């Protein structure tokens, strides 16, 4: 259910320059200079998937020094006591679009997408990034933006210029002409056709070039579109839009460059082809069948289900143009049932919301939807922490509260296993040892 790319314009040189690591390190945000101990009634162990009481995390220099139940706190350490709360690793959302957000008017969104300059859209993106961080999501993966807006946000956040989650970006999503990665059908005499640099490719060699262009301009991950999408006018939602050879070229080239690959797939046949190509995750998966889910379990291909987006587009279907409304109703009706099957089968799951299709900052609703559709609260929390870190290739640095890892910490009220909806109300958010929500 990815957001449709808007008409391409030239990106600002300053945003592109940061892709090459030229941002002055002096712009980086300060981290806590003195050791801190954070204490709460409970702590979620995302290694074992269990809750322990009397949780303590000690942080120094932006890293976790020690963690456990009832740890003795040295006298020189400043203590933040959060009382009846649960400490957790910073949440991870593996599927967002920070560039923009859908409103109650598809037509207004379409107009804004055409008329806003990249610099203007980046300012909105900065607002959405802050909302996401304050919601407890300290790391997100942006899987499709235009004009290098997400790339610019990533670099500005990394430099400490604006607050936001740690960001991995794909730049332009890759797909075929007339597919979900292509522009809506503007009159061709007015809008130049998109090519590989904007992710649109036909044939294996163009698809390889599209991957290389995204990597050239700083992509951390490659996103491609094997099947059609919901919020686009002309592509069927459930059929393959790339050949097997094109998918093989995309995944093979990305893996050669040591980039993971996310495949936007609502349709079952397209997902089967993407899995055969060696993809790392299937995004959405609305119409996946059990044999496909079993193959994902066998090959350890992650499902990123975006249940929240499915619910949202179903609720908003009456506001969409007729071709989109039909697709929205079909996908919304099927995605939760598919997820229930995936849980029973044991497919690896990483939390992803498709935020941007729905409002930013409400990402934690995905936890409650996963629990409502068959996961235990602990399984849902693992999907949004350790599993997300594994999928994104950052499990050595985050995803669990362990000594030596980055101090990304969230606290929510009460016992989170008793009420998973507490994840939507963080009372403390720390990223890289810096507090963004709660007592400092």
C-alpha cells in the first residue's frame, strides 16, 4: 500500500551531497555526558521474549553498560525512576514513508504531490519524523520516496540538525512502466517519462541500472514492486508486474552490493516469484496463500504485514476514486486473515505500518492489531524490536536491551504484556543516549 511517487523534480544538491558522508561531525546531537540509570517496575527482555521485574538499564556515552533485574546502581550514577512502567528497546518500524501522509481527501493529496517543491515537502517530512520518534520508534526503514526527500531527512537526522528516528532509506522504489513504482498517468506530452534513475525499468539490464542508481545516491536498502498497489490508479493490485528475470536481476544486483531487498507484494504469484529471486522480506502480503507462507518460513523470508494500513484504507475506501476504492476494499478484507495464517504457520514477522498511508506517530497501533490477529503480546513486541533489527541488518547494535548496544530505550505505562495498547502511550523515549520524551 505504498504512497504513489509524485512528479519528479531535481533534488537539492545539499541533500545529495550528504549521501557521500560530507556532513560535518560537529553537527551531531550531543549524547548524555554522565552515566544514567533508568529504573522501572518491569523490563521486557527481547532476547527471551519475557518480562522481568525491577528493571534497570545503566547508560554511559550513548551505550548500554549493564541491564537486568534489581541491579545495584553505583553512587555516582544519576537515576531516572519511571515507577510503574515497562522498559523496552526502542521500537522499529520496517515500513514507513516519511515524505508525506494521506489525508481524508485523495484528490488533495494528489494535488499536493504535484505542486509542492521538494524543500517544502522535506519540511513536512521533518515534522513526521519527529512525531515518529516521539511515538517511541527510534529506528525506521523508509521504503519509497521521491526527490531524495527521505535521503535528506536521514542525513539531517544523522547530523543532529533535526530530531527523528534512525533512518534507513531506499530512495525510489523500483518497478515496471505502468506499475506501482511508475507515475500516475499524467498526459505524456506534459510529464517526462520516468526511467531507471527514478526506479522505472523494463528488462533485466534496466532493472540492474535502477538498483545501481538508488545505491549511487545513498540507498541503504532496495525496495521493488513485484505486484500492483492499492493507492494508484491503473495497476491491478494482485498480479505480477515484473518478469522473473527482472526480479532476479533486481535482487541479485542489490545483494551483490550488500543491500537487503524489500518486495511490495499484495498478490500471491508475485510473492512466489520474489521469494524465488531471493528477496529478504515481503511487504503487505494481502493475498498470500498458505503454501507461499510455508515457503517464507522455510527460507526465513520476513513478512512485514502493515495491518494498520490495511485497516485504514478499508475505512477510507469511500473517499477514493472508484478504481482505488475497489482495490482498497479487497486488500483490507483479506490482509488480517492472511496474517492469522502466517502466525499459525510461524512465518518470521517484522513490524511495519506503512505510515504515510495513515498518520505518522500512530505506529504503535500495529502492535495491538498483531495481537488482535493471533500474536501474543510478547511475539508482537519481538516483531517491533529484535525481529525488526534482524531484518534491517542492525541486530548487532540495537533491537535488544543488552550491554554494548546503542541506548535506544522506550518506557510505556504499566505491564505491557497485560495491555499491549500501552505501546501507543510512551512516557519515555531515548535514542542514542539522548532523551526526547520524559524526564531528562
